[in-house]
């Protein structure tokens, strides 16, 4: 992939996510991406609850890396790459960004909304707590609801990740590229084939624990995808899922891999 062709390269964008993901985004976009934490430090009073958060860095007027005052620097796009750490703050700041065309602190409701992208759209996800926790999909719903109430118009956004069909098409392309690389004599990685060549696969297995994303996506992508639902994560049901039934249901990933090996005639056990 030629990262020089990235749409927002050279423009200031906000990324809200967990810290290890934001470092990748910053490296990819050549420092034109600003982490939400750092962005909030450039505005005094933007977070009304900041004084109650002793772990948060305070407003610093002497930012040495600021090319221009923060309220004069337009935000070209917003990327939500994971469920945020501070939902309340991020909801407030993003509404500020979207309501004023990328200039927080202003009330210009006529300016176009900066593009908003979500890396995934899972409403819930499993953790060590016995009940699933809200994920990026839940954050999106709240943000859209607040913006609609605030501006009396819908918030436009683009969500990637499962169950979007493009995710499965790209996965098939990547697997095909790996197969071609393994079969090449010099080990070089050729360019990805186009989508039509994905049909060369007899079977592609999707193992997942979330029926509404993992399994729904495999169903939507169609054959050669074969879906395997595991009971070790989001899904804990005794049978199959009613709305998005998988091709196979097993207890965990180990059982899923064992099933695949036997089905493909690789294992004799």
C-alpha cells in the first residue's frame, strides 16, 4: 500500500483510542494525527470535568509544537480506532468539532461536518466481567444521538470492520497474497489480486465469538466463507444463534481448529 496516497495526509486529524493504537496512527500519518488527550491539553476549559481528573495533564499555553493557536487549526477528520478511554470528554469534544466545521469553540452551524470514521462497530465485546461491555458501536450511537439533538440533523459517519463485506474481501486478498508469496521462489510479496480472484478459494474459515459481527459478516460475504461460532467469548448460548446462525458451533478456538483440520483431511485423529 502506498501510504503517500492517504486522503488526509498533511492535514490535522484527531484520533481517539487506546494509546498503543494511536502511536500507529501517528506514525502512519506522519505526525498530522493528534491524540485526543494531547488535543484537549491545547484548550482551557474544553473538558468541564478536568479538575476532577487528577490523572489528566492540565492545559499548557506554552505548547512548543503548535504551528498556530488550536482554535484556528481546522480538524480535517476524526478517527475512532477503539472504544475511548474517557467517553464523556470525547463525546463533548467531538460534538464541538463537528458543530463548527472542525474549529472547536465556535458556533458555526453552517460549516460542513468533518468526516468521521470508526474502525469497527461492535455494540458489545467480552471482557473478564461476566456480562459484555459497551464497545465502539455503542459510542457511535450515543455520539450520533447527541449531535442530532444538538444540531437537528444527522451526524454522518463511516464504519469499517466486521460485518462489512469489504473486510472479508480484503482478508481473502491478504490470504491469497500470502499463498502466492509462499509459493514464489524469492519470497517476495506480489501486489494483491483483484476481488474477482478471491473465488479461487474452495473454503475460507471465519472463527468468531460475536454472531452480530463475525458470523453476520461471513454470511453476508457468502461462499467460500464458512463460519464457525465459538462459545468462549461474546456468545455463550447452548445452541446456534437464532438471527445469525453459523455453519458450525464449537466450544472454543482449539475445537474450531481441530474441526477444520479434520474437515480438510489434515488430521487423522
